[in-house]
C-alpha cells in the first residue's frame, strides 16, 4: 500500500495504543503460569500475534474476549513445535530459551530481515546448559532441556537476550544468575521485564551487572493491564513539538518503559525554543528514527549517538532514516554509530521508501507536517508490525493520507 500524504499540521487528543514490549512479556508470563490469566489491552499487531502463535505451539491456550486476552498456562508442553516468528526479533529471542526450558524440540522460522539478526549469545551459552542446536542458521532447530546455573551473557548486542533468559530460567527451578560480560544495551527493557515478571510472582534480583532468579521461582496467574506504549507516543509528542497541537491522553508518567525518555527530550526541546540537542540512544534505540525527525527542524546541529545496533534492526535504520529524510531535503550525516543532523526550516515533497520498517514509515508521516509538497510513502502497510491503526489515528488528527 502506497500513501500520498498532503502536508498538514496534526491537531487533537489521541489515546496511544498499548505497549508492544509489555504485551509480549505479559503474554509469555501468563503462558508460563499454572492457571488462567486475564490480560487486558494486549496490543494486536503482527509481532504480538507471532508471540501468541509461538506460545500456542508450545502448549498454551489463548483466546480473546473484546479487550481481554485469556491465557491458560502451559500444563503439558508439546513435544515438538514449529514456530514462525514472522519479522519479530522479540519473539525469536524470547522464545528460544523458553522452548528450551520447556524441553520442547522446536524449529524457529522467520521472514524479511529476521534470519540476519544475530542469536550469538544463545549459540554460545545454551549448549553448556543441555541444549543442542541442530542448525546455526535460520531455520534454527533446538533439542534438549535447559538446566539452570550461571549464564555469562554479552549485553552489547541486544537486551532481548537477557529478557529471554530472565523469563525462561524460572522454569528450571534452580537458582540462576545472568552475568553481563559487557555493558548492557537498552537496560531499561530488562528492567521492564523484571517489572512485568514481578506482577506474575517472580521477583528478579537486579544487580549492577547481573540478574538473579531465586531457586523455586514460579510464575503465578494474575489479572494484568497493559499500559500505553511510550515508543508509539513518541510519534505524537514529536508531531506536537514540530508545529502540531497533539496531546497523548493516556500515558503513565511513572512507567518502567525506557522510551518514556521522549517526554523529557521533547519537553526540553520546546523549553529551549527548538534548539538543537545531543542525545545518547544506547538505551532508547527505538526512538532514533523519530528523534531524527525532531532534530531535522531544530535550530542548529544535533548529534544522536550510540546507534550502532540500529543497523541490524528490521532494516539498517540509520541508513534508512537518513537517506529518506535527505531525499526530502534534510541535511543528515550518518556514521557507523551516530547521526549528525543539521536543522532546516522545511522539507520538500517526494517519494520515500520504508524498507518494510514500521518506525521508518511512521516517522516519515510525522515529518510530512513540515513538507512544502506532498510525499508518497511506499509500502506503508508495514505499520501493521506494531501499530496497525496508525494511519487511522493520523487521519483522526487531521492528517491527509490517501491510498494510491
């Protein structure tokens, strides 16, 4: 689906969709609990559907009743499972150790760029704990049952590996320690995992360079509500900051989501009259595309650093966001792990690629507010990965997005 967007400032109140990150974690915790959990406001998107299907393949029973998702925990794990993670890196990296802990022989498949995204920390450590990898390239097949103990894990690739271990290790029944062998990137996501697990009865002990799962930890069923997604709120907060008049109405300001940092970034931007800014994005990589849009219209030169991991996301996000905004008239220099953004007054129109990346598509839509001519976003349907109703909400705020 290609969309022609006619430039117009967005205006109005908007309820932000539920958090994708928390939805993944709550679904998994419910599936690993002994009993029935009711999870309200699970985000319905391609990624969370992949996780639901994976949990069902492993033995969970999941049904839906309006805004409620009823999860009956895995009582008897399946012997074998074939899991299509679609394009979801979270699903892949969360479910590999969980399937291992359940003792289910599992094959993991994926689409688009997912086969190229690394799982090195699993290939290195899981075989030391009873798991055999029958293949080291996708489709991955694992066999065996995970034992507990100590898990030295690199933290400089993705926090998703830490989350996968954290959620799987209670199933071993043993005391387990995840020890970081390098600085943990996106640490707030690991803290978010611990916060969600605590609601389901598992109290993870968090150290400066470790995460400890106490012996005999057990997930317990509960009623749980997923809060609004700070990553998605960022698009509307930036839309407001660059000239619109948009107010997200349902944000939890004390959220454990690391991407709540966008609230302070935008607040400071507005307080400083739109001055350029510098930000280290190691802990908030998902905000980089939309922060780049914000920087495009700042007065002066902004620097966004700590971005190396964005080159192995759904696409090379550093190249994608800089190339497409530059195509519209921005002035952005991309390095291996940074962006230098020289502010401009406006962008012109033109055609833009999304590279099948939802965050690129949504960022370009927000940037259209400050274009002098219409823009065409090619492959805009990729927003279904995380925010299927984005363009509906865009139009509710006055945006003009016509299907070509």
